């Protein structure tokens, strides 16, 4: 058994994980060649992420160090974005256990009527997998790792159930839930924050009518890489680069952002094929006489004008905050475009009110960045353990500014690894009270949200 485990641990992640996916696909009745194609897409995507990541680190590390020195920031942390962090998490050795556990937990809760969500956004299981990988990395105990994974899965599904009301009411997509943990975690804050603003005279009347200015942002929506090029130019100019060095950096940064979605599409194609198979498998065997919401990625909601406008306005605000305050020891770089993931339910809770959404979003983004910086050493250690580093880092850490600082996930990790069961019980009680408040409040609202 030990010999077998040793052999497994020596297999490259881009080989092991697709094999696990192939086995799962066959078990749920998918045709072999269709399952094999999906698994190949996943493996190729993981290799592509690693190659692009090496290139990204090579040209950004020097510039980030210069900017950190100018701003007086002690730690050197590089925002590598969610695709790299997700790939690192899926490359961890414990990841082969994560997907079956999450999927089985979802099926059991569906069977016993404890959730109405079938989470088919398989790729973004990594948000929950992050908990298991961190707990396993820090504690090395498989028991507490499994308990932590099941707990975050249950929380994810309950928040997904609540999100279905908001997705249907505001985004007009019935039968759909957003199952991205990094979006869901801020539902309580968004609902409570908007409820509080409603009780503040003067402030509650600002921007009460939903703004429709999508046409003004057509260029940003259709060509976001122009903004990336300009941002890269500004950052390298601030670092004191020459004109040609500035152009070189801007082109390289833009190239990464343009190539990244293409690589991500390989993995997403693989997981989409698997998701379709799982959806068919569950519906074919489900005897529940109730509607089931499909848990999908928050990207399905990106057509909303207010959501895009708020995200675009928040990007320069976040850059100014990160450059001004030393308490945030890094600059948001690769993850800036994923601000939408954090604010998607803030915009829904405020019914598209741009002023309220910006006001409520800024604290969330700052919290996310500070927690992401706190976790950077752990993400770096996991990346090194999975042989993800192909470039000498010179002591730099990596993180994901918008996806590495999920408060609930990190709270579970902290409690699980500290073995402080009093705090664990208090967390569960707090979550229970929050759940009851949100459920009661939503049931009193005609549209399911404020």
C-alpha cells in the first residue's frame, strides 16, 4: 500500500488529475472517447497554466520588487491571479480525493432534501478544494481535512440555495444558482449592508434608479486588453522603466491576459463535458418532486450593465488604495479583472444601485487583499511542493488578490489547524444565526433580496 501511495505521489498532477476525471466520467456512464477527450483537455490546460505562469513570473518579479520599494512595502508578493492559484490547488496531491467527496456530499444533500442545488461548476470546486489543500498542508491529518472539506461544501450549497433567489430576481435567470464560493461568501454582508443603507436618511436616496450606461463601456467590454495594456504601461512607467522597456512590459502583460483565457478554455471544456455528464446522471436517477437549481459560474451573470460599470470604477480605486496603504503589502495585478466575482451579489442586493455597490464593495476588496497577503506564504509553499515553480523566485510569494482571501474558507482552515474546538463551535453558531437571519429576511422580500 505504501509503495502504491509512493508511486501515486510521484505522478505529475497534469497526469494524475485527468486520470481521476476519466475514472469518474466512466463511473457515471459517459462514453469512453468523450470522457478521454475531456480528460486530455484538462491535462493540457494544466500544463499550459504552468508554462504561462513561468513566463509571467519571469517578467513581473523585477517590476513588482521596484514598485514595492518605491511604496515602502516590505514583503514582495505577486498577484498571479485565480487561474494560477486554481491550477496550484488542483495540482496538490490531496486533490484526487476532493472532487469525489464534494460530489457525493452534494448528492446526499440533494437526496435528503437539504439542498436544491446541483453544483455542476466542477472547475470552480477549487474554491472549496482550497480549504482541504490548506488544512492538509498545515496539519497533515486526513481526518480533519475530510471534515473541513465536507463542512465547506455544505456551506457552499446552502449559500447557493439562497443565491438562486437573487439570480432569478435580479439577473432574471430562473433555475440557476451561482455556486462560486468566493462570490457566495459575501451574500450575508451584501444583504445586511444594503439593509443598513436603507435606514440611513440621505444616503439611501443616492442613485435609487438603476443606471443604464452600458454603451459607454462597450469598448471596455469588447476590448478589455486595451485597458490591460495601458495599466501595464502605467505600472512599468512608475517603476522607472525606459520607453522601450515600458512597451515591452505592457505587451508581455497583455499577451498573458490574452493567452490565459485560451488556456483556461481547455480546462473549462473538459469540466463542462464532465458537468453535462453529471447533470444527466443525477436527473436520470433523481426521484425528488421539486425543482433543482443548477450551480454555475458567476461569469453567466456578466451581461448586467451595473455589474460591469461598478467593476470598471473599482479597478483604479483599488490600485490607488494598494499603492497608498502600506498595510496592503502587494499590488493587485493579474486578478484585477476578477473583481466581478466578489461584487456580483453586492450589485444584486442593491438592485443595481451603482453608488451603494461601490460603497459596499470597497471594504470587501480591501479585506480580500489583506487576507490574500496573509495566506501568500502558504500558497507559495504548496506551489513549490507541487513543482509548480519553474522560475527562481528570489524570495517572492504568490497569491490571488481577489480569490485567495475568502473569509469563511480561511476561518475554517484556521480553526481546523489550530484544533480550537471552542472557536469551531462558535463559528458554527454564528453561521447558524446568519443563515436564519438571511433566510427570514429573504422570505419577507417579494424579490428574495433587498
